[in-house]
C-alpha cells in the first residue's frame, strides 16, 4: 500500500543513535514517535486516516495533507502507548520495605487521555494517595502508572479505578485513594459544548472507605 511504502521510506530516513536520541527529526515528530517501528500498525492507521480525509471531503493527495496520515498514525501510537506497557511492572521496579505508615499523597499529576467514544482528548489532574503497610513505592512510579493507563482509549471512571487497583495489587497497602478532575473535549468542542464543565471521579479502598476521617483528610489535602 502507498501509506506502508511512505512509512517504510520514512523509517529508513530517520536514524536512531545508540543513546536512543534521534540524529534526525523531520516534520516535528517527537522522539517517541520516531522510535515506533511497527510498520504494520502504522500503515493500518495511516490507511484509515486517508479514508477519513476522503470521507470528510478532503483530498488526501494535496500538499498540506499528503503526509498527514503518517503523522496521525505516529501520533495515535504515541497517545495510546499505554497498551504496550504493564503498569504493575512499572510499580514493581521501585518497591521498598519501610516502616512509614502515614498517608503518602502525590497530587496534581497531569493527565492527557483519549475518550474512547469520540476519540477526542480529555485532560486534567490526578491525585493519588496510599497508606503503606510495610512497603512504599518510588514517587515517580505513581505518576508513571497514571500515565500508562491514561495513554489508552479511556473513560474517566475506568481510568480512576485502574490506577487504584494497580497500586492496591502491587503494594497491598492499608488503603488507596484516587481522584481525577478533567475537561472532556467531547463536551466542549461538540455535543452540549459546555466550555467550563469539569468531571470529577474517585476510587478508594481500605481505610479511605472505612474511615471518614482518613477520607476527609485526603479530600482536604487535594484542595487547592
């Protein structure tokens, strides 16, 4: 197919040095996109984008659009790279034995995800807390788990629960609490077109469910 040939030619023209940095970066593609060499997946997405452009009344062959299918294919693979990552393995890389038994909170974690219903973005903040029971995890791994699940086609409700469950399964803490606040472009750019709407979801376990005071402390700490 034409798109597959274009992708193959592009991969040949983009060299990646051993340090993992691109020596060439054309069309403003980011490094992560350049390193994706799954030409089969890229070509299938590119073919679909080309058909979509034709379907909306555009000419996929005109100058401004001729490379758009390839760009969108690489962008979509980047935006959904969470499918190729294991969030529990991410957590397991930095689990440490520690006697600390008070709440650990990482708040205001940026999230960018894609609504599975309209393939439009939603974005906002995640607040994640847990109460250790003999084990703690590297703080950056909490943000990485949020990122892994966010970089998939999602609904906010499921995303919130998945983050909670991954931390609960790996650390077995006394409790986990997750709150996500996000703006959904499917409600802003189309449909009801409510620019200022914010969706808030929560998922909790253990002491955050059983103890009103623990839950209240968490909710107070995440307020601006």
